[in-house]
C-alpha cells in the first residue's frame, strides 16, 4: 500500500513538473530522476546525465533538468558544484531556481541579499518569501509566532507548487521540530506531513516533532514504516543526518542499546557535513568576489569605452567646427570680393552729380525754410517729386541740397519735421497726450502707427508712450 502511495505521489509531482515534455521517453526519464531524487540522488544524477547527453531538450525541459541537477548535488552534499549552478545573477535564473538557491544559501547560513523584485508577480517566489519570513521569526523570537500565520501558509500551500516549495517547507518543519516542546504546532506538522506523505524526509521530521512533544508511540509507528536500509545507505546526507537525529531521540527516550552507536555515526556524519559546508561557504564567497570583480572590470571597461567615445565625438565635433569656420571664412571673403567688384562697377557707372550754382542753392535753401514753417510736410502724399514741383526745382537739385545741408536723405528730413511737429503738439496741447498712438501717427502724416513709433524713437530716443508719460510726470 505504501509503495502505491509513493508511486501516486511521484506521478503527481511529475505531472506538475514534466507534463509538458513532448517525448514520452524524456518524460519517463524525468519521472525516474524525480522518483530517485530524495533517497538516491546519485542515481537521479545518472539519469540526468543520460538525458542531457542523448536528447535535445526544449527550454522548459532544460530548466527542469537544471533544477533536478542542483537538488541532486545539494542532497549529495556536493555543495560547491551546486553553488556554481546557481551563481548566475537572479535575473538570469528561473523562479524555481531562485527559490532553490535561497534554500541552499540558508543551509550554509549565508544571508541571501539578492533582489527578487523582478519576481514580484511570481507565485512561487511570493510563497517562498512568506515562508522565509516565518523562518526568520522562529529564529529571532518564536514566542511571537501566531498559529494563524502557520494556518495561512497551509492555505497558500494548497495552490502552490509543492515541488518548488519543498525545501522552504522542510526547513520550516525542521525548525518547529527543534523548538521547545509545544503542541500548538501539531496541526501544522501533521498537515505538512500529509502534504508530503510520500516524502520520507518529511516523515522523519514529523516523527522527531512527535517525540519532542512526548508522543513517542505515534513516532514509533512512523519509524517502523521507514525504509531503514535505504536511509542507512542514502547519498542524501542531510536526510541521513535527520534520520540519525530521529533515532538518537527515539533510542534515548526508549533507552535502547543502539543509542551510543547511532550517536557516533551522527557525529561522524556531522563532521563531514560541517567540513563540506565550510568549503562551500568559501566557494560561494569566491564566486561572489569574482562576480564583483568582473562587474567592476566590466564597469571600468564600459566607462573607458564611453570616455573614448565622448573624446572621439569631441575631436570630431572640433574638427567639423574648424572646417566649418574656414569654409565660412572663405565664403565671407568671396562675398566681400564680390561686393567690392559690384561697388566698383557702380562707381564707374554712377552719373556725376550736377553742379548747383551758389545762387540757385541759396534760393532753394530759402524755399526749404519757408516750407518748414508751413505744415505741408504732414500731408500723406508729400514726396520728393511733389516737393520739387512745389519749390519749382528738380528732384536732383532738391535731393542734393537736403543731403548736403540737412545731412540726411529726403525721407529722414520729412519724417523728422513730422516728429518735431507732433512733439510740439504734445508739449503745447496736453489734450494730445490722451490721444491714441494711431491718431498721433495719422495727425503727423504717417501711414502706419508702427512706422510712426519707430521714427519717433529714432528722433527722440524713446517711444511715444514713454515720452507722453515723461511729460505727464514733469507737470505733475
């Protein structure tokens, strides 16, 4: 009956783990490896070697094989080899392997400070976090443990991957079994033992707990059903140590003669495990140190590459700027030469100015003075042609006279007369200060208020609005 139950349990685990393998032979070999894993991890390793050498495995199968190999090495106490397989950064490991890695490091009493943020949405990692937190509470202050917390773990375990959660739940059960006798944990230990009823290590731990709380008869029923010969020969050294611990407790309580012999066997095995554990710790610290060194070298290398890239781009940018400078400088010189040639041609073609007689010039100046006394300059149709006609002269004489004696061209001359006109209005008639700029522009003969404002500022040095404000402040 027991063998049938074991077979059913192994079959269920294999359906969960290996149901996706397409090849029936591959699936069967995975089942064989998983069946032998706890009691005969060395045999399991042989099956895994055969699988790896003779079959092309899909990604999921490779992950399963890797997890089984890590567990096989872990159970055989080949800790350095197991650590090598879990030494990759957590971001590169499947969630199940991350949980297994944390279990191995916990066994070595190494604080696993690796981040699991990338696995926040993974149920396996979340359940592991919950169990690990409870383990830490047991180690720090067991009195603060609320049975409701254990009940919550049991509820979550019903929907969890029991294969992945095995090491965490086994550690939790083992910690409870080693606590001061307390029957309040019995419901949890019984339930966990039922969940893993075909896992011999859970039955061993449960029997230890029963002896601890004084239920030796119940523990004895479990002990007599254990495969003692297999447990004495198992290459799963942690399981064998748990078995020897159980026998020591049982023989001590029942005062059997095998007590001393089992103690010797346990001490010998403990020394072996502790020696391997110390070696594995050194191995892990070397792995971490090498990883940090490689990360540092990689960082330095990337920074050097970045620096050289920046310098390269900098030199290239400088070269481009220098080239562009000389290119623009050449273009400017070419443009200046072109303008010089144009000006030279203009000078050659420009007509010689007409010579105005002194009498004609004086007469024309007198007419301009008379014109300035009128307000004809504010007419919007005032132009060089119209003014020349009004003064009975030609545009060339008029333009030359204005340029020579007024030191400005015709437009500047007229615009200045207009600005002076409106300035006098603003000074003499305060009502003008309340007019809009557009009205002042029209009043003084400008076609647009923007042109008026620009000329006004060029003549007076300030905008019309500022000038009006200044006048108001002076009279205030």
